[in-house]
C-alpha cells in the first residue's frame, strides 16, 4: 500500500463491519482470553521460584535469572512480528501453533535436567507466548461489532491485570507445597483446553482470509528479511539491557553499553526501513493516526506504573514488613478484584461520557493511589496497603477499556491485526521499562537516604548518644558485657537506619509513579473525539 493510500485510509473513521461467527462470540472471547491469561501468568509466576530453581539445578542465583530473561527476550522479538506471521500462516493456524508450542515447551521446562536446556525451552515458550495476546486482541476486534467491542475489551482487561497479580503468590504456593517444576506443568492442562476450544470455535474473518490468499497468489506476500532481522535484533538487545541493567550497574558495564548501542542502532534502522517499505512487517505508518499513537503512549505509561508498582509493593512488604511471598502477593489481589467489578460499569459509561473523560479519571485515581502508598509508614497494616491497591484498581478500571477502544477508533478493520501487535508491544515495553526503572530507582534512593542518615550516627549527635546509651544499658542489664552491649547497640541502631533508608527510598519511588500516572493526563487531553461504539454502533 502506498503512503498516500494509507494516509487516506487513516484520515477518516472507517465504517467497520465485524465478522459474524456462527457461534456465540462470548465463547470465542473466553477461549482466547484463557490462553492469554496463561501466558501472562507465566511472565510472573516463575519469579519467586528462582532460588529453588537455582538450588535444584545446582547453579547460582544470577545464572538462574536467565530463566526470566530468555523468556522476555523471545517474547519481545515475536510480539511485533505476530501480525505478519498470522498473515503468512493464517490467524487461527498461527494462534493454535503458538498455544501448542507454549504447552509443549512448558512441559519441557518442567522436566529440564539442566539450566542450559531450561533456558532453551524458555526461549521456545517465549516464542509461543509472544503471539498469543496480539492475535487475541485482533480476534476480539474482528469478532465483536462496534456496539459490543468495549465489553469484549473489558474481559481482556480482567485477564491482563489479574494474571500478573495472581502469578507471584500462586508461584510461591506451588513451589512451597510441591516443586518449582509444577510452575510450568500447570500450563499443560490449561493450554490443552484452550487448544481444543480454539480448534472448534475460532475461525478467521472472510476479509482476512481473502486478503492473505490474494497476497499469496499475487506474489505480494514476500518475506521482509531486513525488517525482521532489525526488529528481532533491536528488541532482543533492548530486553536484555532492561533485564540485566541493574545487576550489571548499567552504563558502568561494557556488556550493557554494547547491547544498548546495538538496540538503538537496530531499532532506528528498523523504523527508517519499515516506514518506507511497501509491505512492512511492522506498519510504522499507523502512528500517523493520532488516537492510535496516543493510545500506545498511554499503554506504555500505565503499564510502566502497573508493573513498577506490582514489583515494588511485594518487595517492600517482604523486606521491610516481614510478609511471606504468598501474603505479599495477596495484597495485590484487591486491585484486580476491583477492576473485575468495574469492567461492566465502564462499558456502560463509555457511550455516555466518551473515552477521554474516563481516561482522565483513571489517570487521577492511579496517581492518587501511588501518593497514598507514599504516605504510609512502617506501622501500616495489610488493610492500608490493600485499600491503596484497590484505589489503584479503580483508576485502572477506568483505563483499559477506553484506551483499547481509542486505539482502534479511526483504524480501518484491515489494520486491526497489525495494530494489535503494536499495542501489545508498547504494553510490554512499558512494563519492562517500569520494572527496570523501579528496581534501579529503589536502590539509588535507598543509598541516598542511607548516606544522609549515617551522617547523624556520630558522637556529635546528642540524640544518637542518648539512644545508644539507653540500648547499651538495657543489653548490659540483660547479661551482656559492656563492650558487647555497646557494639550490639550500635548494630541495632545501624539496622534501623538501613530499614528507614530502604523505606524512604520506596516512598520516593511511589511518588515518582504518581507523577508518571498524572503525566498521562496530557496524552489523554490530546486525543481527538470520536463517537463511542454503543452510541452509534460505529466509530
């Protein structure tokens, strides 16, 4: 398609007629959401099992982290290519192949006898998992007419929020009561059910089949070797940088500098090449449509906050409050529960208020929730953290469905497949950047506060001397010698300073996440209005 033709197709809302399957579309929605829930669950469920994996395979903890990195890299490479792959093989065939590969590699991960084989099988699992979410989103857009599409996105949003929250506590419980291998084995029955249902219920829309067939017959479906290579190299290198950056001390490491240079060079070259290519594997020119571009920026920002907080909250609760991995994971539950409750409410509100107002409300609620976390102290209990997470859930509930509707508001239906790959890519990139940034910021801000607090632990400080003397006297009375009591007292005060520094560092991170959330207000205000599906049945 020429640039001029594409510009014309994106300049005005297209009248979209969704394919009408012979079966209830909600059965299709549940079927494809099941596989995506399984894949998203797997992105977080193995995190808490890493120490057990390292011990079981006789490797160091640092080596075991490649179990996570290998999956994320493979996932990041396949995500932007999924639209092109589904066009080559057929959407249903490609989707079923992804589910089958994910199930088979999950089983192989569970029986892997060594770290090398486990990492290899995780790469295969990432390849299979990377194609699930983009294809599911395209299937939902094509299956549901405009008036019901928001409700379908509501179901999708439940899966993508609930799965990462359920993953850590479920992974901890499975590892504690069974074995880390069952973290992978549980995917097998879920995947098999999804595979059977997909085979029986899902079909490609006629328009998609005709276009793909015409492209093959006419010889237009040529393999974009250069684009695929540049995208795979760029996103693969970028994901390694984000996952390994903190452990390698970022730019102090030649390893990180080299991979970041590769990522930037490859991605800039990919954007330049794909923009000019007549049949690109990733259609960069879709970003010329304002709502689509802003929707992707919103996805990045909100998932930055969502995944950043999802990593930060359990870490704070476990390291500073003494929560177990399971209990810390349960704090995340109320947020997902609130989103599930709000989904049908938001679906009803979109035709009346429009997507922009709901996104604005969502940004404000998420920002307030982050600042609520930043106002808590070391005496706060489970209820305080769970309510703050529930408040965040309210904000996220106002976000997912409106932004999903916004992304497709002005796109022709024949662009849905390519658009879904890009939106899922930005969602994953936002999460990866959020996790990497939060882990780095937490360590940096903790070091800063520790350096400030240590300056107060000197003989010149009367408050410090008074505390030291009080604790020393108590320990002496408990039977310690004067020298031992003084040393232990100083150690106890130093430990409190370390705890306070870590806590103050986490508060800084929550404040920052709050500002990022409120920053999305600007993006929402820049969106152009459209008639919401449901009020007119078309965009």
